[in-house]
């Protein structure tokens, strides 16, 4: 499956967050830029590093008028535990059937330790206030992801 095209409206979604409340992309329209990041599994080393670094950078994202949303195939209960354990304050969204991951082209064949399997491919989408897809980061480094996204938002001139 391919990524959605830059410049087009980002695929719409409504997913339950860590508290079971529905979060929709449309609720941020004309209000906030959206950093939509897909990660494979809560409480694994790389995903924990990525989430904690994003948490530590939330003030910078707020200055850029951006909200961070994490999406994984984890169940709501696991996301709640992950958020609580690491004191995360941004929403983590559950995409258990990977329908949203499919829409964004990030569910696919992965290889790990000589094994091939279907799974979520770590990818970040930057969506403008107008709901259009502005940038795709498909080569994500968990340790620098937070700074890389901030730099890209600034380069694109999406701040306030």
C-alpha cells in the first residue's frame, strides 16, 4: 500500500484514545497542526524512547501550534498503562484492526531477526491546520524523532 499524497487531505479517522474516548482528525481542523506518528508497540524500548522524547518536547510543539497523536495497534488498556507508566500527556490512539494504518500506507511486511511478518511501519505524518498532508517522515530515528519533526515544521513555516 502507498502513502497518501502530499497536498491532499489527510485520510480521516476516529479512534479510541488511552481512556476509550474517541479522537478524530477533524477536531483539530483549522485549530492545530497535527503530528501523527505511527509506532509498532507500546512499552518496547524504541517506542518508549520516541514517546518520552516527544513528551519532553511538547512545549516546543505547542509553540508551533501542533498537537502530537501516537497511533499503534495496541489495545486501549495497554495504551493507558503506557501513558501512565511514562507520564505521557498526549493522546495515544488504538488502531487494533490497523484500518487507519492501512489508509496511511504504514501496515506492511516487516523483517526482524530473520523473520518476516505483517506489522506497523514506524512513520510520521505532518498535517497542516487545513487538514492537508504536508510532509511524511518514513525514515524515523526514535532518538532524534522529536527534534527532526520540530525542525521540519519550522522549515515548512507551519508555526503560529
